[in-house]
C-alpha cells in the first residue's frame, strides 16, 4: 500500500480526527473537541494538543491506522515486524524524555501518565515504543532527565549521535 494514498483519504463528515467512516468518536476515537493537530513551520505537523484537561492514568483515545511492515515517519511499532502507520493522530505525537502519554500497543489505546492541561502538547517517549527509529535526533524537550540524543530502545547511537553526545556532555549545565 502506498502511504501517499493513505494520507489523502477522504474525511467523513465527523468530529473524529481519523478519516475512516467506521471509526466514531462515540467508540473512543480522538475528536476535534478533545484534540487539535498543531501545524508547525512550512505546514509541517507540530504535534497534537489537548483542547481539554485530562487526569492522570486515564484512557484518552483509541487509535487506528494501517499495519505496515517497515518503520517510517508517522509509524509506531506494534511488534518487531509490524508498525502502525497513523498520520492523523498518534503518529503525530511529539517526543519527550518525560512524556505525558503512554501507548498501549496491545489494545491500541492512548493513556495519560500524568495530568495534562488544556493547551498542552501530547508527548510520548519514542524509546518506549520503538526498537529503532526511522531517524535518530537531538532532543530539545528541556526535561531534567533529558537523554540528549534519542534512539530506539535497542539501537546504539549513530555517528552523528556520538558526536552530539560528546558536545552535549561538555556543554550541559549541571
């Protein structure tokens, strides 16, 4: 399946963020009432923002997408050989070393791990769902426990990451 065709799926008249007619807000899928997709520079996605406050340790959404065999932008790993392509909601979550949501890959549910205020971006620790990332990157989350360079849970730093971490350790404030 080509993901370009998936990206252009026609949106049903619904408040659900997913463009599939069979996925309904009443079934727990994300709604425009509870979430907003933020746009960053040059039309790029800036993440998913909560429109309302959520308590800690509650399920906030069912998730969906297409099962694909390879990792790419907007995928989340469900098993070593299966990734969920979701360019409408969960695949847009930003990384944080101190995330506010957790993805249950067994039941395809998104849960809060701490209270989320209205207007806050939803964040996920990519190393919690991914063995390896499509692209490693420098982290700018600003958390006290920030790891600096983000990889999947089972991959070593690449050469760029090794160079960055050498610089980061020298310049990081204690």
